[in-house]
C-alpha cells in the first residue's frame, strides 16, 4: 500500500510540476505581449505560433541530414557512370584505331577529250549532251567532199602507174629479145675473127720456117681479114651490151612505175584514213559532256569538240603520311559521297603513290634553302569502287570527277 501511495504521490507531483512549467511559460509569454503592445494574444494566434514552432522544429530536424556526397547511393551512381564512360571510351578507341579517314578526297577519272583530226564543216552532231553512250557510237560527222575528190585523184594516179608498170615490163621483154638476137648475130663475126686470127698465126709460123713458103701479100691479106673480122665481132658485142642497157632501163622504168603506184595507193589509204576521221565516234563508254559545237560549225584539225567521262571512275584520296603506316593494297574502303550522304559505297585500295604530292608540283619546294618548318605531307591513294560486288553501283548515281568524298579505310 505504501508503494501505491508513493506512486500516486509521484504522479501528482509530476502533474503539479508540468502545470507549473506551463503556467510559467504562459506567464512569460503574457509579459512579453504586454511589454510590446499591451494586447492579449488570442488562442488562435497562440495555436498558430505553436504550429510555427512545430514547423521550425521539423526544419531543424531536416538540416541534420548528411550531405549528398556522404550518401552511399551517390558514390554508387558516380562509379557506375564513370565505368560506363571509361568502357565506352575504350571501345570507341579500339574501334576507331581500325580505320583511317580523310576529307581531302575526290572522284577522279581520265577525261577523254574528242578533237577533229581533219578540217571541215560539221554536217551532223548527235544530241547526246549529258547522256551515256556506248563505245563506237557516232557523235559527229565532217563534210567529205574534198576528201572524195582526193580519193578519186589518187585512184586515177594508181591506174596510170599500173599502166606504166605494164608498159615498162613489156619493154623489158623486148629488150631481152633484142639482146638474144644481138648475141646470135655476134656469133658469126666472132667465129670469123677467130678463124682470121688462126690463119694469120699459121702464116707467120710458116714464114719463120721458110721465108719463101708464104708470100708477103698472103700475110697482109690475112692480117686485113683478121682485123675486119675483129671489128665485126666488136660491133656485135656492142649490140649485145646495148641490149643489156635497154633491159636495165626498162627494169628501172618498171621500178619507177611501181613506186608511183605505191604512192598512189598510199594516197588512197591516207584518204581512207581521212574518211574514218570524218566520223567522230566515242572511243569508250561514258557520258558526253562539255559539247562546244553544233551542225554547220567549221572546225580545224586539232580543235576540241566535246569531252567524255568514262564509266571507269575511282577516288583519289590524299591521306596524311602518318595515316598510311598500316595501309595496304586490297584493304576494304567505305566511301561516302557528299552528294549522296545516305549511300555507303564499297571499294578497295588499288595503289599508293610512292611520293608526296608536293614532290610532283610544277615548282617543288627546296627545303635546303631558308628556314625549315616541318609540315605533314599528303600521299595520293587510289581507291576503286566495288559496285559489282554487292555494293551500290556508282554508275547508277550522278557521280563524276571532282566531286568530294570521304573514304574510310579499314587498316586493322
């Protein structure tokens, strides 16, 4: 029972203390209000102040939270983001190091320029501006009147030369017959001259043996006959030599006539070539561009009429010399043309020039003079399109020389 009283007394004492503290707080608050204005605070205002006091207490409790950088979740998110960035950077570097690219590149080809090889007036010009034509297509025609006259004249000269050849060959045959006749005619004088010489020699031997055996008149007569026979034989030999000369002359005339015929035939052949040059045809398949003539235009030999862009085009890419370290012939290339940015053409490295472009300039630099500043040079690399190997065919697009491209070579 004592314990119960003590407990009841303790409860009463605590209630009294609480009431005392509350009264003291209320009295202190009333004193402040009276000191300020002498007005008694309403219950509503007191309750509002209590609410504000409660709010201040809550703000005070909120300020006691730890800062953001001390929270574990912040560091977890930061580590994850940093790891993602590092991994992405490493993957990008590993991917980027496999390729070499440049924007100093353009489409290139050997432009074919068509020019007239003979002078004349154009009687026909094909309407093929900016159109594709096949090799051998007729593009222009030059008037052929003067050429036809030259061909007719050359043919007439060839016929005349042929007639001279036949005549000279007949003269050769005649000269040979005359020589044969002269040879036959010369046989009798030759025989008579030989007999006269033999008789004279015999008479002289007899006279040496016996002076009275042969009369002097016989010896003189024998000498005269020998001289006469020798003269006739010499004349016959001259006739043979004359016949030989006539044969040689006739043979030379044959050669001259044949030379004239060859010259006439050469003129005919030249006129035939000229006939071919009168028709200007496409030497390759491609697109006709830059036509500067029309029907009725008079053109001189060597004047340019039009140009052609062949079907075979490629890319000339000027890579920095530090970019070709791992570049090899045959490596695949992704080609992006500025005119068609959404199309990725396929290609491969065809060749790499041995030497920087500045070494082949009209005035190459002389680094041995003046101050030297090292500059990274560029090396031309030829890249061929692979349109027929499954990629986009460049011939199906309006791609021509001079257009800018961005090639990317896979070097690893």
